[in-house]
C-alpha cells in the first residue's frame, strides 16, 4: 500500500475520532461528569461495594459511548474525589477506571481508536458490530467485577477513616479537577469557573449524546458516515458553550488532538511500509488461521502479547491488514486481545499511560507491582471468557 493510499484509508477514521474527542470535551464543559460524580456520592450510601458497582457501571458506560480517554482523563478525578468525600478507600475505584477504560472499550466502534480502525476494515454495520461485541463486553466486565471483589477485598471492607488521606477532597458540586493533558495532545488551558448561570446543562449533554448514538445506529441504513453524526453532536454543544465562554475555539482544537492524529497517521504509514517489506508474512505465520474457538483464542492471545510488547495501537495497525481477508471473527478476536490485554502492563495502551499521569505525584500514585498482579489475575480469564462469548455470538 502506498503512502497516499494509507492516508486515504486512515483519514475517515481519524476524522471520526476527532469529532468524538471534541464531543467528550464539550460534555465535560456542560457538567456531565460533575453531575455523574454527584450521583455516585448520592447513591453509594457509604458502602464501598456499592460505590465500586456504581463506578463499574459509570466507567463502562462512559468508555462505551465517549471513549476510553474520557474515562481516564475526566472520570478518574471525579471518582477519586467521590471516594475521598465519602471517606472510602480510593484504590479499588481508581483501578476500576483504568481497567474498564481498556476492557470495557469493546462494545462500540467509537469506544476506542482500535475499534474504529477495525470497524473501517471489517464489512459490518455499526449495529452489527455492537451486536457481536455485546456479549464479550458483558462477560469481560463480569470477570473484572469478580476479580476486583476478591483482589480488593480488604479495601472494600467497612470504611476506615484512618486510611483516608488527611486533606478532604473538594465538594462534588464543583467541576471535577482538571486532569493532566494526554501525552498525545497539548494541554488545554483550564477555563475559569463560570458563573452559576453559565455552568452548562448536563441534561443537554446527555440528550445530545443519546441522539448521537441514535444517529450511529441509523448511519448504515441511511448511507451516512457515522463521523457526521459525531460532528453534528459536537456542533450542537459547541454553539452554546462558545457563546457562554465555557470553552474556546483554541480549547476545541486542542480537544481534537491534532498532534495525536498526525502521530497515528505517521504510525500507520510506517507500519504499512514495514508490512510491505515482509512483516506481513511473519505476522501471517504467527497468527492462527480459522474461525473456530481455538483459532479465535489464539488470535486474541497473540494480539494481547503484541499489544503489551509494542502498545495496542501499532499492534492493531500491524494485525488488521493480515486479518482483513479472514472474516469478521478473527478481526474482532484481535480487538479483544488489543483492548483487554493492555491491562497487564503500563505500556499496553496509551490510556493506561495517561491514567498513570493523571494520578502521578499523589499518595495514590499507581504502583507497578499492584497493576501487574491485578492484570495477571484478570487478563487471562477475561481474554478467554470474552473470546468464547464472541465465538458464541458469531454462531448464534
């Protein structure tokens, strides 16, 4: 594939990603995540297991609809503040954010850049993609839940005020703390807290997101690229946000992460060149052939190992051309590998590195040993369970 062909292939995917990133930024400016934090505090009832269940549900939903970056950048600080406000140990809840940012990004094409790349390679509609991945998504989340309840059993016991850091977290009625900027984007200057009348409408943001999802569902029957619905949703929220100065044109540009988009484009070109020089033959020999259960498990396993070796984005770019002609099953099995597998190491996904950066410097900064131990327990059963569920969905 020539450089020009690779650029033309990736351009629609990157346009879609930019629109979704801007939509997530505008939802935060409208106060959607702060409202979610208030709901967490209101319904947790000082119960660590109840809070963890709410965090699981919220993180899975945010990841599926707005993407994993929204979970690690915007939701993690809200969850951290909520747990501290309730005087509960924060550790299980902040690790849930990163694990679900990766593992719960299986459901929709918009949940992860890896999904978008596969979606534009596979011959499936938005609805068909979601239908095939719904059962694997649910199984993986269920596995994570069981592992978290056992791994963090001590932290999920009755609240122990002595274990809570001395400084109280800011009230959840305010906007969530501004997280560190993604490593793939320049930092967006934090906006000053607007007057009460200009703090936005979480309800409007929720309605726009729901309408955008409906647009995605009907995109294939209408013959319209889903990116246009994402762009329309972002535009609907951008107009009032700009008018009320809750955001700025510069902040919107930064939210679209043009530097990261160019990086992905350059990475795609480099991978295409490497594949044309013989890497595709090597990968083709390594990745199992067929669409039986054992073959799909092999594809998912290779994808997970490759993601931890070189990061899941280049792993996806390497695997997709090799799997493009093998059918939908192997493509989606590879997605399970590159999305669930990164929970094993920090370097497996950019989202994990970003989550680590969001929490760095504090008393709750992630520990490498804890992350790897948790991943070693959760990743194998999640990979096996998710892939088996995919096999069932393909043969339903």
